[in-house]
C-alpha cells in the first residue's frame, strides 16, 4: 500500500469516532448545497466502511486477523481519544511482535480500502 493511501485510510479511521459530530453539524445547517451533500455522503461512506471492518473484528473471533486483538490494535492506535501507545506499546499490550501488529493493521487498512472502493 502506498504511503499516501495508508495515510488516507489512517485519517478515515482516526476520524471515525467524531464522524457523527461532523454529520450532525452538516445536517443542522439550513442550506444543503451540493458540496455539503457530497460531504455528507463521503462522511457516511467512510463511517460505514470503518464500522463494517470493526464489526468483522468483533464478530469473527479467532478467524484470521479479524479478531478482538486486531480491534484492540486499531482502537489503541487510532480510535482512543488520547492515544498514548506507539506500535511497541501496543505490541506489548496485545502480546504480539511489532511485525505481527503491523501485519494486522495492514490487513485492517486494506479491508477498509476495499470497503471504500480504493484500489491498493
């Protein structure tokens, strides 16, 4: 995955916890322009993509890399309000090597990209 794509997916995932706030703010504005409408669609699509992959992690315990451990990795690195752990810290927390953490993160990112229709 190219660095620009990786960073784009990381941004989508990091914004997931506050996407509802953005959507609500846009919906409250009285005038719905084409630009606002496109932004709403974009935000909802991003939100659904991340949500679907997170659900795979929650409901697919023990099936490949989409399990509770991957959920914890993504939560600690991207979803937690005050992220304090780096890759080493997350690896220690979930009892995996840094390379295994990176592999799981990469699989998660690829799945989000697939959900968004992004070619990788």
